[in-house]
C-alpha cells in the first residue's frame, strides 16, 4: 500500500518551515525540510519526495540554479515559493522547469490548492519526464542529438561539431519541446546569468546554431523567432 505523498520544503526561514510542516501534516502529507542547497541534496539522496517547495533566496546557492538542477536530474514536482514577485523571475522560474510559482506573502489554503493541482498534473506528466530522462538521444527532423556524448548528427549522417554554449542551447530547445523560450530564460539556462536589453549574445548564439542546422534567420525552419518574446524549436522531438 503506497504511503502518503511526500513534500520537501527548501527554505531558510525556520518559522515558515515549522508552520508549513504543521499545515501540510494536518492535510495528510509527509513533510521534511531543508534550509540550504546542500541540505536539499542530502534529503533527496536519503528519500526522493513527490514535490519540492523551493525558495529562491537561500544562504549557499541561488534557487534558480537549484530548480534547474532538480529538473535536469529528477522528475519531482517543483513549486517555487518566494518573495521575488517580478514577472521576469516568474517566467525564468517556470521555464527552468518549475510547475508553479507562488509569491510571499501567501495564504496557506491557496498554497495547498496549488500543490494539489501540481500533483494532479505531474502524476501523468512525470511519466513523460522519466521517458525523456531514460533516453539520451533526441531525434528531430532527421537530426540525432546525443546529450550523453555531445554528438550531433545531420539527416545525411554527417557529424556536426558544437561549441559548449551551442550544445547547451540545443539541449535547452530539445528538452522544452515546442515551448517558446524568452531571451532572458535562455541566457539563464545556457549561461547561468542575467540578461539585459543590451545583451544580444542569445541572438548571436541562436544565429550560429541555425547555421549549423543548415538554416538562418531568412529561413528559420527549425528555430523560429517569436517576435518580442524569444525563440522556439519547431520540430517534434522524440527521445530514444
């Protein structure tokens, strides 16, 4: 018989952690806490939770980096709970793989409703994540992209060399399917730093990758520009 749904709360505010532990325990959840990124990894190694409630401001690591790590290494559901209320932060958090984003201050009942909704969605969505994780080769429009060996092979069977940033960019596109990615989210995912309106490095990087995929901005067959938003991979991606 399966046990209760487990939640890991990652937040360095002890009062908040105690309050959430009491609240979710009353609702029948098994709850643990971590106050840092290092402690989060210890908890994950001991027992994998069903859902992580993650603060973005931690004493040892940036929460965005932890969200990216969680999504790349696990299929747990992620709800970001933070005082960062800027739209850009929310977009980046969701595009890094978080399933929901809740700002402080918050109402406990609303957080509970969000958690329940995420768990309902990810009970099926997690199967897709596990399938993608199980296969390291992404196939799209005749291309084969091996994420384990850093190898890209054209539809004609020719190897195509990628720089580290081009590899990270293509990895980001294939892992996010046909979702539109904003420039700041791409830069956070690829380079781990903030983007400013004067920074055109994403556009330059996309242009270089397009050329290696045999397209350019005049014929964006695989990587489409979404005006005033960002870019998306248009081809259907499968993993094997």
